[in-house]
């Protein structure tokens, strides 16, 4: 998906190049999150490229999307290129580790959704603590917390995507503000879910501001 029509004059800094890799399972709102990021970037004067790959998205299958900003011609993120990894599910975040580099920021939901082999007893789900430890050893920064719990407390179990977007907005990784993202939520999401979405977004901001959730503080990677 290429957002080709800017709603603001093009103002993007040619020095900015940001690759965001989002991964989760069907039903977590991964694709909506990438579209919100793309819309916010567009409104901020960038020319974002957004890509979506989803198999059995309706049945809990793996869903991957990417958002790329800067002077690039493809939304494809190759292994070792992701500056930010948004992991909507703990194991899927770990599976996407090869897309990160040594300075990547990972924002991971620690809630587990057992894949089919685990649900049927054919395999065991690895310890989430161990998963997070391995992630922290390989990347530049790791913010990890239970986004599912925060979404439920905000009033919508389906708002995990909003929680993670809030955390990303508060991480100082984006070349636009958290208010830019909130404005997109106000104008582009279903009014029935707006209040819960905004509460979930703020909960993500709060999570990023809590030192205990930073298993590894990032350095400067831009």
C-alpha cells in the first residue's frame, strides 16, 4: 500500500529513514496499527510505504505488516533492517528477531497466544521470561509488558494494537508526535470504539513511561 497523496506539503527530512516491522496473530489488529501509522506519517508530511502480509488472519494465523519512511522505494523490510519491531504476541516477536539489528527497538506484548501445535499438545510454549531475555540480548532496546491486560482494563480486549501504538508513540522513535496518532484515531476509527481506543493508547504511553517495563533501555539509533 503506497500512500501517494499527501494531505500536507511534503516536509520529510531526507536524513530520516525508519523501518517498522509489526507482527502478531489474526484478530490482534496488527494491520489496523500499520494503517494508522501510515496515515499519521502522511498527515505529518511524509510519504510512507505500508505493506501487509496475512495468511489465516481470521483464524489466529501469523500477520505481518511493515511501515517504511524515508527515501526508499519498497515497503519490504529484509532481515537485519527493522529499526522498530512491534511484537503483538510474545513468541511472534521472538520469531521476528532476525529482522532486527543490534540497535533495533523492540516493543513486545508479553501475553502469550498458544499456536496450534501448543494448543493441541504437540509442543510446549517457551517461557515468556526466557523469550524476553533472549530478545534483550540481541537488540538495542526492549520495552515489554502485558498489552492484553492493559487493553482489557481500558475497556476493550481487542485494543492491544492501540496499547502498542501508544507505547511506540511514547518511545521517541517516531518523527511525529503522539498527538498526531491520536488525531488519526479520532478521525479514522469507528466512533463506537473511540473512547476505549484512546484509553488503550494512553495506557500504552503510561507503560512506556514506567521504568520497570524497559528490560533494556535503548541508545540513540537514528
